[in-house]
C-alpha cells in the first residue's frame, strides 16, 4: 500500500501544484495534514511561486478526515490525536495566504476535503463531482471551518439543509449555488486551475476569502427564521442527536460574532462531540459495517467469487417477492416459482408494486424499473432450474416441506448451484437432512421487507463450502445488502439475540405495566416502533410459529404468555386485518386500541405473576432495561457459542436487521457503555423476583466479575459445532 504523502511541484508558470496522495480517496490522515502544512509553508516562502493549486491524486480531491483518528481517540480517551486543521492550516496557511490558492476538484470533495476547498480562494471543479459535508452521520459537526464557510458561499438555508441531511450535491448544482466557480473537463482541470490562480494573483479575477463574506447569509430576520425552522425540525426528527442542535448553534454563533469567532467555536464543539457517546456509537457502526467483509477462511484464502447470473426464488409470498425484487434491481435474472397460477400472479404483482413504488418515490427511474421487471419470469415447475446459479427457498416455516424442496433441488439443479434457504429460525442441518450436497446448503436470511431492509444474514453450517459463502457475500453486495456471515443455530444471530425482546415486553405487561407506555418508552429510546406495534406489523401467526421453535430450543429461559392466543381468539391479527394492539386505518397513523385492555387483563389473571396481585411500579429507564438487558444476555450466549465472528457483527446486524438505534452503536457496544457489571447485577436481581427468563448467562457473569468488556474477543475457542 502506498504511503500517505503530499507532493509539491512548481511549474515554469510560477504555480505550485500541491497534490494529496493517500489512495483510494485521499483521506486526510495525520501524515497528509502535516504534509499540507509543510508544503503550504514551503510554497509561501519560495520566491519562484506566484500562486498555488491544491488537488488530489487519482481522480479524487479528498474524501475527508481519516475516521480512524477519531476511533483512536475513542480507544485511548486522548483527544490530543486531533490535529489543529481549521486555524493552523485552513485559515492561516490557505485562506490568509499572501499567494492565491485555487482548489482543483475532481471526483469528490467530502467532509474535510470540501472544507479545504472552501478555504481556497476559488474552486475549479470537474463535471459530476460529489460535494458535501456528511460529518453529522458520525455524531460530529464539520471541524475545519465548514459550518462557517458553506453558508457564506451558498446561502444559509441550503447550507443548513446540506449539513443537517448530510446529502452531497454535484458540481453542476454547486455551480448554480455559488460553491463552484467554474466546471471544466478532467483533462483541462489543472490547466484552467493554474490560469485561474495566476489571474487572481494579477487581480484579473476576484481574490475571495469566503470566511469574510456576508452577501449570501441574508438579513438578521431571515437568519433567525431559517435557524428557528432548523431547530424545530431537529427537535422533531433528531431529538437524540446532539450534533444536529450543535451544528445549528455553531452556525448561528458565526453569523452573530463573525466568521473567525465561528471557526474557533466550531473547533471547540467539534472536540466535545468527538468524545460523545453518540459519536462513539456511530463510528462503531461505521467500522462494524466495514469489518463484515472480512471472513476468516473465506475472504482470505485466495478464492474468487463465481458469477451469479440467474437465481431461482421458490415462493412468491411477502418474503419471496421482496427477495426477487432486490435481485432484479441488482440486474440479476430471476425465476419465480409458485405452486399455482393464482399465487404466481399475486407474487408477480407484488414485485411490480414494489418496483413501481420505488419509481413513485423518486428512488428509481421508469427506464431502470422496466429493465428490472424484464429480468423476471414466473414458473409453476422446475424446468427452468437446470441452469440457475443459486436457488433461494422462501416458503412457509414448515420443516418437512423445506426438506422435500431441497431433496428435489439436488436432483434438478446443476452440481455448482447454491441451495439457499430464507428460513428465519430453523436449523439448517435439519432442513438439509435429506440432501447429500451438504457443502452447497447455506442460509440467506433476508429481513422484511426484503427489497428495503439492508441486512442479509448468511448462515453457514460446518459443512458449507467457503466458495458458496463467498459467492453469496458477492450477491449480497450486488443487491446492496450488508452481508453478515453467522453460524448455524436456532434463530441464527439476529433473531436468536432478539427473541427475548418481545418476551421481556410481554412479561412487563403481565406484571401490570401499560402496553402503550412500553411502546412509547422503547420508541423514545430510539427504535422506530415499540415491541407491540412490531408484533402487529409482523402478524400474530409469525409470533406463534417462532415462539414454538424457541420454546423447543430455549425452554429454560422462555416466558410463556396466553396473550397472543387471546388476541387471535378476539379476531385480531394486527395490521393485516386492521386490528391488534392498535387500530390501522388507511391514510392515518396507527392509534392505540383501548378495547384491547380487557384482553390484557385476562392474560394477567391467567399468568398471575403480579406481586400480591398488584401492578409493579417501574421508571422509563427500568422498562428499557427489563426489555433490553435480556437481549444483551442472549447476545452474550451468541458470542460464547461462536455464532458470530466478532462482537461488532452483532452490532451492525442489530442496527440493520432489528432497527436498534445506530447512534447507540449496536447492542453489544451499547451494553459495554452501560457496563457488564450493572447488567449482570440487574438481571440477577430480576431473576430472583421474576424467574429464569432473567437469569444471567455464564459469559455475562464471567465478563462482569472480571471487568472484561463484552465486546472483547473470547480467550477460548467457541464451543459451537457450527462456529465460524
């Protein structure tokens, strides 16, 4: 790997070309920042240099500050790793330079990269370059002057929108807004930039220090209105994200007290936010998502992925049609099989509705939608399966049906064809019991709706070949999923970890806690919806089927409740029939259905677990902990059994598969912030009061008593026979 460096080359025209070299995106690592300071000082002191052009090597300007520096701050607790860029480099050496500086931008200028470019006196940009400040997605604000310069260059309203949404714009939009001075072809980029810099030096083009501009920010009343609206929006949409409010505050500070004061305030707030739990959580998720592409024994043994061109999907129900949608959107041919014409037509119509829905929402062009739908073919038998590269079975959770399908597939499909199941709970060894090609059997567990939810859980048995795993990882990436490879067990990694989630909620209800309060508290914690609304959305049939599977596998820690049976008996099935814990009417938000309360009372009477027959009194925090600490406890068992490669795999899976709030870093990361000892002590206390559902796992107990983080790698080899 090439080392990070900054080159300086002075041409006969008297222009110094300063080039950042740190492939692939010229991230602003510490050596690059030091190199930039050195090169700008050198150019400033050289008499043969009239003007300066700043650019990046390899067709990219810069992707921004090196995030691993912030990770190092989190690991060490030492913020001295953060260099002074905003004042020492951008203000003193670039913006206040006695020689004009022009940014020659190609490919992308994001985050700190765009902030460097905005510190220059002009920006010459190649077509279709990406420009943006996405820092808020990492729990921080722009830290190199971006909060001050962007509003002064493009106007306050658009600048606030760009920063709060972290959305980038193209060079063409940047030109209209005033961020870009001119757009030229990549071939002409350096030539035009050099001429532009010389023309500034000769006073034939304006020498603009963007920090000192005031013409774009608007009147004080306009400023107040824009910031008031922004604050209201932040309060409504991002109450848990301190960086959003901080960004608005810092922008306002600069407008009121001046640009330079704003830069100093920005740097101060940036350093505080870097060490916040929100930033730690979001950066953990960022690196966790990167880590999933490294699978020992699969991605590191020199294998090359095979080309998967044609995939068969068996079952056109909700999951099957969602999977087929994801595949055709990834430009993969799909054969959809159903048992009769009625079901097949329904499946195809669902896929068409999925694709057309994306067109309606502006996420897909009509042309791309037509191409995608042309890749779909419906069938009623296995004739077309002879040349498919991958089959994904997505029928109901019926063991004997799945076994029969896999036995048939082995006879019909080619010897290289991958045989995958979308089961969410059933052990793969059971599904493949009647199949001899055990090395080709793999789990491809999508989350509903499959064409939208980003997680793909890839389940391997101890016989699945590394080639099959690699091929499925590749397919996952093609269809824009995050593939997490896990071991084989009941519920696999995600559903097994989270099976106590609804159980804990049910236990609380039967202890007398209000069902709607539980949902509200869990929503306030950061989940999109609470456990009871989630049950309504999933449907009660799914809940009964999965609880039977878990009761067989984890009977020692199940909480049994008659509540779902009572709801079904009352004619309720959640969202599918418009009636569950909530009332569902077209065109309106779900409303709590108070008529469900007598049914809950009946469940409480039958369970009879309320102490002295009276509802328990719990705080909001205790509700969160009594539901999520058992989830952490099961995560500990998953880690101990070696079902995941690393703890961060559970973090990213919990965020992408179960909508655990990303700013909390994932289930294991959050647990480490809370502290293993506190979780262990609480569970031990509740186990004595309410039974084995809360009994701490051996892994949790050991980590808590020894003071070892839950995320720390296990010292001993995992015991699972399906380990990774």
